[in-house]
């Protein structure tokens, strides 16, 4: 079940949502510090994170699934948001250099098909960034945020899904070690708690931030195929005479 776009927007307008956005952006910037001149497509509700790249990127497109809803983005100037069907992305093959999935993969009916569509619109050498709830984290267990809805993922589940869809993970990050509690004292300690969480063993952050690269399947060269053909026996068809007692109606002259 998809989270309504109004609920997601209201979350990022709240004190907890602003803290979550700031902590996720810090980890995101470690992997994507600058996307100057790139074309970026955000699928789901990625605008809180795409806003950072909007000034330097060649183009930013915010594609929001119909079952989630759509809001105008950016708030000023020409709109760059569109209502879409996530199963058929309205872009040509290789149209963008970067794709960001946020509040999307965990709600998709067929995550594998969504990743195949994402691969199709990515240009050669393009990169995919996924922000998904961590199955081991606290945020996936409490439903007071969008990260508490949908299907959370573990690292192993995401890795298998990416391999099936011909993606290879290149960078892993975790964020949101602070619990999703709206008490002011907890939010004031968010930065310190996040730093403590990064110093501990991984796997307990609220969200997984994964960069993946599209794999290319190189066809076998012609000379390699010729070597395979030489190893195979000749399979030339030869005519076999049909006995008279097995002749069909066409041969015997009979008719219906």
C-alpha cells in the first residue's frame, strides 16, 4: 500500500522530518557530492534530496507514482514534477545519467520490474541511488514516518534484487540511528547520536542508502561462437521415405 503524498510532505515539514532529511543528506553527499551537468530523475518522493542538486544539474525530473499522488515541485517557477505509472516510466532509453529512488521501492508491487525500468532509462555509465527502510532498524517498526510503511529491506535482500536486475552495488551507507521520537530533547541530540551510530557496527540504521551501477552483458564475439559450432556435430536433415501402409489420405487419393 502506497503512502499518500500529503502524508509524506507533512512529514518532511515536521521537526522529525527535517532532522531525518538533514541526516540522510549528509550520507548522500558522501557518495554524490556534485552532479553538475547531469540529468537526474527522482522516482517516488525524492524531491527533499534532489533539491540539493537542482541548481547545478542540467535537469531534474520528479516522477511521482499515481497511487501515491503528485505535488508541484519546485514551489516556484516551472514545474518539474509529473504523475506517472511506475511500471512504464515515461522516458526514452538512456535518457538520464542519475536516478534516485526514495519512498518508492518499498511500495512497488514488483520491485524487480521497477528496477528493470530504471535500468532502461539510465544512460551508459549512469548510477542509481536507492533510499529504503532498513529491516533491522527501528524506523521500519514505528509507523509515525514514511519509513515505517511498505516493505523494508535488508542488505542481503537488496543485493539479491539488484543482481537479478543486472545492477551491481558500489557504495553502501546507513543513516537515522536516532530513534523516530518527536521529543525535543531527542531531536537536539540527533547529531551526536548519529555520530555514535556510525562508530558502531553497521546494520542498525533506520535507512539504507545504496548506490548501484548498471551491469552490461557483453555478447560473445563471432570467433568464439564459431569455435562452439565446430564442437557440435553436423545436424543436416535427411529425407526419410514413408512406408506405403503409413501414407496419409493425401497420398492414397481418398477424400473426406
